[in-house]
């Protein structure tokens, strides 16, 4: 999902109005960021060593997202696991011969791992690590919405519950949303899209597809502000602007590259610019700095002063993953994902459809799109 500023600026920018029969929006309780106790280097290294040993003894691997703490990303790499975007996290689990997948990320990522790998144990440091998109799309309301539009193909973002995935025809991540919807549009299909209205509107603009959008948003990306980004761009005229498509139109329209986390990281390594303004969760800076230490990364501005937990450009649910609760779950196995088998069987089909499409088109971490 890479586009230029000019591409994204084409066409009608007005947001498709929410479908008339859209249900009342659920209230989303955004948790405060957990305060993890500070650790000395010796304590941190000791803890990392104990976790590595627990992983080894249990034939377990870490499957981590780019937004989690840098210590977890480093440990995943040091112990033979993976650090990736949500598409590659899903695929990695299917290719690993580990008995246990320990997903460091948010709950939908753990659920996707379990849906694809029912024979494996799937643990997470904290099962309470959810996502505002997932919470904003309850399965019963979404099912009623789909029932009201039976002629539509149902495409859902991976940031949804297993139940919502079970109601869908396709699951997509931000790496693959554009080509999948383009493919469906070419076949003349009308699409229900859920839950992220910003990503959905971006895909609609780029593909011209006929889409009914669910009214959900990411509380982290929604805080990036177009007027403030414009000011920062003026201060750094040579910086390339990288934007995750969960951001609002006013931010996406200023991007040099719009893409998934993997695609934004690739932009930092591949583009000749020395400076980058980055509009996504700040956890991604760990991998960007690792791969391109000579580049300067500037966090895109959010709501600014008086800001709440949401406007610090770090997902409060991703922040629930830490070394201490990772060690604990490897000892107690108390945070394990379980999925009802009937739901799992219905949810695996649209996820597998996405993975097959990615493989056929060479899209993903080992393919041409990144
Ligand atoms: P990616 O699929 O781009 O990693 O995004 C996942 C996510 O939750 C972004 O907020
Ligand atoms: Fe969900 Fe946003 Fe957090 Fe990603 S950053 S997991 S979309 S709340």
C-alpha cells in the first residue's frame, strides 16, 4: 500500500457517510498506559536470559509486532522468533514448528494465530490488550449490518474479533487491503468494509470501489493532526512524510508514502531522504533505528498539549506487553487464547483466503510489496 502524495490527493475527499442503518457506536474505554518498574541493565539482561531459557525449554517462539517495547522486539529476534506487521505475524505462526506461539501485540493478533494454528498453544503477556477497532465493532451489531446488505461482499480488517472474522468473506491487513479490494472491485462486487473508516475511505479513494464503511477508528492514529503536520513539514522541507492509513484524510493527504508498518520501515531504508516525519505508533522507531541508524526520525504531531493517553502516539494496549508479564505467562500459562471451534472454522476461511492471495501475488515480507 504505497502511494505518492499526488496519488492520494486525487479525487473526491469527502468521507462516505456512514450507512444509514449503522448502530450506535459502542463506548470504548481507553486504558492508561501501564507504568512498568524501571530496571537496571543487569536486571533486564537477567530477565531476558530467563525468558530465553523458558522459550527454549517449551519449544516456544515470540511473535512480536513493531509497536511493542524495543526490549521485546530485540528478544524476539535474539531467540529466533519474529518481529513483523500483522500480515507477516499471521503467516509466521503457520510456518513455525514451535509448539507454543507467544504473541506480543494485541488480542486480535493472538486470536488470528490460534485460528490458523489450533494445534498450537497461543499465549499472550496480557489478554486484556485489545484494540479500539476491535472493540468498536461488536459481532452482533456487525452481523445485523451485514444481514441488512446481503448483496455485499464483507471485507474486514484483521483488527477484529474472531466472531467478526467468522462473519466475513475476506480478512485483510493494511499490507494487502488495496490489492484485495481492487481485485473485488474489478469483479463488480459491492463491499462492506469494517471497522476502520479512515483506512476504508483511503482504500475507497484509491480503488474507486463501491464501499459501505463501518464507523470505527484507531484511537492512536486518529490523534494525528493535519494542520500540525503541515507546520512540521515546513520546518523540515526535505523530510519524507510516512503515514499509516489508519490516520485521517488530512494526514494521509500530506504523505509521501502511505503504508503498513512494514512498508513504512522499508521506506526509511530505501528512500534517499535523511529525515522522515512518521505518523504511526512510536514503537516502530525501534526497528527503523536498527535498520537505518543514520536517518533522523521525527514523530508526527498529535493533539499536543493537554493530550490524553490516546494522543501520545503509543497504543495503550500494545504497551501492556512487557518483559515481566512475558516471563510470568511462560511460567503460569494463565493468558492463553481459546477460540470456539465453530467460530474458528468459519474465521479461518477468510484469513486463509488473504494468505493465499498474498502468496499468489507475492505480497508480504518476503514478497515484492515490501
Ligand atoms: P500493520 O498491519 O500495518 O502492522 O498494522 C497493525 C496495526 O494495528 C496498526 O495500528
Ligand atoms: Fe488498534 Fe490502533 Fe492500537 Fe493498532 S494502534 S492495535 S489499530 S488501537
